[in-house]
């Protein structure tokens, strides 16, 4: 079970291997390779073939990058190329033909070359009418991250590749775009705005979304309120209707002490996801973060008002506490594995979930050559 991890504060990408516990041996988590990178990579995504890695790059000027993944996991990744973005990118996703980036006031669409590298700029998006009035985070803990704390923060494709959803903390909304995949209609933009869906609460701050594979539901994680909201998606793929909101921190905790991070669905072997996972970070180091699990119906509706399990993370999570479920084939029996990243102290954790409770299975601290911790950001499973 191998996966890649990017960092907030180093020019490296790590390849890690997790070996689940067996009857005769404990689990293990080790570094297979450390690949030189063009900058800090806060977000990673894989091509459908898992042979190409696309990443946000906190370079100057900001950019997104493409790397080839060698067959031997102990070998380093190789940079294919990079493309400049107008603002710092917080998130990338990809189809077989395009890479989508979103960050702060703007976003980009790039074509994909035959070698998997980034091609030409297909379209640039603006999420503010006047970019000079983009909100800043001068007076908020941890700063503004180049506009990411008060702007667009993610971009996710629908399962059928016909819609793109952009969560925007600053505009308190989810932008839903129709994708023009036709090669015949070259005059039509690749993306056209279908709707701007304002979040249910004025203090939400949508950070990340994830769509259900059946295309009928979209889940939005709210950074400021530590809620996850489910929305039913109309047949046109871009009209959203609020269905339910659930809290991802314990009832006695104040959302003002947290900033939620991630929402993901469990991976199943040929079946619909059974669980929704959400994570939140402590806003200050003394406040621990949480990972919560909710049962979902096969239809996509959230089945529970409260988490069926909640796990207090060993640290606040720093800028991360990003949770990423392992592929279905990696899960054993009724146990699912999840990678959890921590930038406060540089840990990568592996959690297991058996449908009732979480358990820490393994941990590994990533350190630089000088002994300083690597601010682990996000993980993607190979």
C-alpha cells in the first residue's frame, strides 16, 4: 500500500509504504523515496492511470506542476513541466484531457499533453468582480496563504466529468460549472457557470467538496463552522439543493476554535460508499483536531445526525489534518485505512476504521536533512 505525500515547507515529495498488520506482525510505515520537487506542494492529484502526478506549487511566481511516476516505487518522481498560475493554487484535479486549478481570486484550466505534461492555458476563471478588493487575512491565525483563506480553495469533477465544483471560502459559496467536452464547438468556453450556490449559513466558508459517485449528491466541508453539508444535484449537474448539515466536532466544542479541512468518501469494491469522513484542525497548537465518520445511504444521503465515530488527532494538525481513504483493494475485511497528515510536527498517520471506531495503526515523522520537521500537507494513494 504505497502513497505520495507533499509538504508545505520543503521542495520534496515523499513516497511511503504502509504494510497492514497481520496475525504474526505489526503494521509498518516507511519512506521508499524522497523526490526533489520544484517547490512546496500543498495539494496532489493523480491521473486516471496513476502514472502522472499533478500538484500545486508554492513557487514564485505560483504554478502547478506535472511529474511522471516510475514503475519502481523506490525511484524518485521526474518533473515533466510546470505552468504559471495567476494566484497561488490551493487545489488541482484532472480529467483525461484537462487539469483544473483553483486558488484565491482565480482559477485555470490546462490541456494535457501526450506525455502527461501540462499543455496550454485553455481558460482562466475569476471568482471576484474586482480582484483588487480580494479579502486578505492579515488579522487571522496562520495568515492568508496567498488568498486561499479568503477565496476559492478547491476544484472537484463530477463522476461523469460533465461538471466542476469550486468551493469558495471568501464568497461563502460553491461555484458549479458545466464542462464543454465537445471538440466541434471550439467557440464555446470549456467551462460555463451553471450556478453560484450560497452556503446554508453566513459563517460557513466552503473549503472542499467531494461528489458522490452516483452523481446525485455533493458534500461540502465548511471551514469556519466545522460542518459538512450534503446537496442534491439536479440532472443538469450544476443546480444544488441543500439536504442536510452535520457537525464534525463534538457537540461541546466551539467551531471558532477550529478550521475544518477535508471531506472524503470511503472506497468500496464495486459498491457505493458506506461512510463519509471529515476532518478539522485546531486553530491553535493546544487545540487537538478531529476526524469524524458518518454512515451514508446507498442513495448518497447522510444517514446520521451525529458521527458514529470521532477520533481526536494527536496534534492540532497544523495547516493539514487532511484525511485520505485508501483504495478499496487495500482495505481488509471490514476495516478501512486512511492516511492523515500533520504539518505541526511533521507526522503521517495511518488510521483504521471498522465501522464503529477509529484506531491509529502506524505513524511516521518526516524530517529534513537538518532535523527540522517536514510540514506534511496531503496524501494520494497509488
